[in-house]
C-alpha cells in the first residue's frame, strides 16, 4: 500500500478537523468539510472501493475548481456576499492540498516535459499535458498549467 499508511490518511485528517469544527461551532468549516466528505463518499461509491489519498486529492481539486468558478460567476453578478462565502470555503479546501506551485515552478516543470517529449508545436499540447499533470497533481491549478503549456508551445 501507499506510504500514507504510516501517517494519518487525508480523509481521516478531514474527519478529525470536522469534529474540531463541530466542537468549536465553526459553521463555514463544518458545512465545507461535510460537503467534502460527502463528495469523497460519492467517489468511493463510484469506484466501488475506499478512496486513497490520491482520489481524495482529486475530489478536493474538483471542489477547488468549482469554488473558483463560482467566485468568478458571483463577481460578475455583483454578489459580494456569496463571493466572500465561497472564498472562505475555498481557503478551507486549499488547506488540504499540497503547497501550491508558483508560476515559475510550473513553467520549469512544463519546459522539462516539452524538452523530454520533443514537443514542437501547439498540436503537441495534449501529449505535454498528459505527462505533466500527473506530476503536478494537487500542486497546481489545471487551467494555469494549460495556459502555461500553450504559451510555451506557441513560442516554439
């Protein structure tokens, strides 16, 4: 099994955080973590086996993406109250992801993959992304990675 068995599983850490939030009556954290655990449970049902840390990271990543999209939509709709709520929930979700990579780190990783597979044009973006995303899983926003790869390949 994975090395995470020696440490606490990510899902267990989320459950412990939910217990603490319930005791401290932190409503936003409670609702966010309950929703996250429900999404993890749905993923387990879909794959018909318990979720490992990688699957939990996938679920968290999807929720982060959904929150970012909601924030953009609410900003366009001048709904500051909902933007603030989504941002608070996003902060909680982000705390369970590995430290996020900066743009320079993503560019460096993307350049390595481009060189390694010999990508020559924007037509090779799919190949680059297929190699790059597993390496950056949970550490970088997929849209940002996609934009950077497009820029790198357009400059070739």
